[in-house]
C-alpha cells in the first residue's frame, strides 16, 4: 500500500505531539475513492496565532485535531493533522481511530463525485471527548 503523501510536517515544540501519523491515516482511509488524491499536512496548532491556540489549551477548550477538505478551485483534497499536548496523544489517537476515521471514510465514500467537502474532528481537552462534523 502506498502511503498518503505528506506535503508538510512542522517541527513541534516540547510538550506537543501529533496524535496520528501518515501510515495509520493511510491504513484507515485506503478504501476512500479519493485515496490517490489525498495529501497530509502536519501542523503544530489549529490556528495561525499561537497566542489564541495557547489560550485554548490552557483553558482546556476545543482544538481541531483533524480537518479534511476539498478545494473545488484547486481541485485538491487535503488532510490537516494538528498537534495536541503530549499527555492527550493516546486518548486523541484512540478517538480518531474508533470514532472520527470511520465517520470520515463513510463521508468520503458518500462524496465520491468530488463536490464541496469539509470534515472536522474536534477534541475537548477538559472532558476528553471528540466531536465530528461534516
């Protein structure tokens, strides 16, 4: 199996970790009709401004851990994986594998025609739960 290509991987500061890697994403999404068109970018935070992101983390708020979208303008499928605090990595990974990725695969299969698409998995640092939207 050829892995989904990684287009960007940001170096992480101490205390942060990526909750899932390219190999695991590839294994879970291999049946998606868009598989050959997907690419992954790994980012240290879910927002451009570090100060806003750090406030959310300190407050135990919601952080976007996985965002998948299709740009009709560029005809491009992208997956963005955002880092989480290290002490949440295993919990987030488990929730991604058990909850988010099956929902994502189902949504991708339903959107085989390549229409506008957005999927987001958000993790709450306080209650350690995950919500998904598409």
